[in-house]
C-alpha cells in the first residue's frame, strides 16, 4: 500500500530525523556533510522501504555509517593536521571561565575524528544515544563482542591521543596587559 | 591517566554539546519517498535490462553456432537451453591461439591488427571517415584471417569486412552487403558463425530500453528467419 508506506516513512523521518542528524554530525564532525549524508541515507532507506521498514532506525544508521566510511576514506589523506592545533592556548581572560572545559571537549571531539568510522559509530551510539551493548550491536548489525572490542580500542586510542596532546596553556601576548 | 569511566563521561558531555537529539531535520519526507520509489524502479529496470542483454547475447551466439532450427522444430524457449554452448571442435582447440586479433583504437579512427603472442601491431588499418571508433564492434570470421567490423557513423551502424594477408601486414577493408542498422539502433555485440555465412548482431535501441538479436546472412544481407527475438526491458 504505497500511501501507507509513504505515511509510515514520513512518520519515521519526523520521529528519528533529529537523532539521525545528530548521529551524522558526530560521525562526520561537520553539519553540512551530516545533512547531506542524512538525506542520502533517507533516500536509500526510502528506495528499499520494504526491507528498511522492519527496523528503519537501524537500517538508516547502517547506511549512514557506510556513507560516512566512504567519505572518510576519500578524505582522510587531507586531514592529517594535528588534532590539537589551535586548542592548546588560552588567553588569560578566558582562563578563568568555562572556556578551558569547552576547549577540552573540542579536543576530545577532534580526537574522535581520528578514529575509524565504525569505532566512532559505536562510541556515539553508546555514549550519545545511551544504547546498551546489545542495542548497539543490533543497530550496527554486528555482534556484541565486536561492539565491546570497538569500544575498548576506541577509548584506548582516545586516551593515547589525549595523553600525547600538549597541555592547555595560558598564553600572555606581549602587547596584552597582565590582569 | 584517565579512567574509562572519566573518559566516557567526558565523551558523553562533548557529544551532547556538539549535537542535540531534538534538532529539527528540514527535509521533505514525501518528496524523498517519491524520489526513492523512482530510484528503486530505475534500479530494477537497469538490472532487468542487463539480464536481458546478457540473455540476448547468449541466445544470439547459440543460434549462430547451431544454425537455423529444423522445420517444425521448436525454437529454444528456455534461456537455460540457450546457455548451453556447443563444445569447441577438437581441431580448433588443437590449433591454439588465433593468428591475429583486431581492435579499434578509441582515440582515432584506426583499427589495429595485432599478433596474439606479443600484442605487437602488425598493421594499422584506417577506418572510413566520420566513424566513432568507441562504438565499433569486431568479430573474427572462420580461421581468423578475416574480421567483420560494425562501425558507427552518425546516424547509422554499417558493416565491413577486413581481410588480412601477408602475415597480417596487409589488410583490405571493404563494405559488406548487409543492411545498415536504422538510426537510433546500435550494435552492442556481433558474432559470426564458424562457416562465415551468418552474422548475429545484438541491437540496442530506445536508449537501452529495447534489445533484439538480428541474424543475417552475409551473402545477401537478408534475415533468414523473420522470427527475430524481441526482448523488452520494462
């Protein structure tokens, strides 16, 4: 029943669109890329709706992960810059407020972008969508063991990357009067 | 060193700062669904067209290799029947490689006669002016010392015979008395029967939506069977 399918798809898009967009943003680190990928993922889901309708959330996310992986492979050679660039120095004025915490989180997000897409997807599903290991495995279509190993490796790599990043320092510019 | 728990907490905070689950996604769901439906139909049509083109080619080769059906005999109605190729004659298997092969240079209107063992060009053969070498088809005839070429020159595809002599270093191209394909029809593949009397052409038309296999006699250019197989991709 095409009309019913279309209504069902529209309901799914309205219900899950925001979460899919957030998922894509965290996978790609870029809003425009994320919007492109979500549109493409929804289009592919619509074109195979008879299959996707059984578990559309998982289907759309799996498509998103594949699309993000393709894009990451195509672009990673251009993203070799150190992830901590521009985030290691604070002006004295900013040192007192919450800016340091924001920069710290930005550095963490940038470090996440160094991870393979599958590991990033697992982290986002676990710690942004608060899904259990079993739910994450169901969404990504893999085993719980794979989810656990991806989580473990991703956290280990993040910890290593953060340990190697330079400490946050307060920078006193020469022409700036000390507070 | 951060513990797993600390790192997970920091990750969760960073993720929630970066992306809001309640964000609005401004897409036209109905439009996307209709576009997806069209995409699915195109995908199915493309697969069906590929399958039919492959089946048509197999059937054409089978017809050429086995000759016309006996009077009163049923034509092969099953693709499975058509896919059973006749075994190669023992003599041909013993003969090893063919003496020459011919390819069309895609960047210029020239056919190249080459030696199979080395790939070396034995003789370049200028093709008629105005042909598009990218749309040419080649099939060997009999012992491999003659070749039939289907050459496209807008708006028609015409057929030529290339005879080789002097160890492949001399070649003569002449027009074949075969009806050219109609405008809008293109030769996807050609094959010649072992006795060199029949030519099968997989013809594509309608922008790839329609395909037929035409079998023609090289002597007269007529179609020996009016029973051309018309295959429609829907």
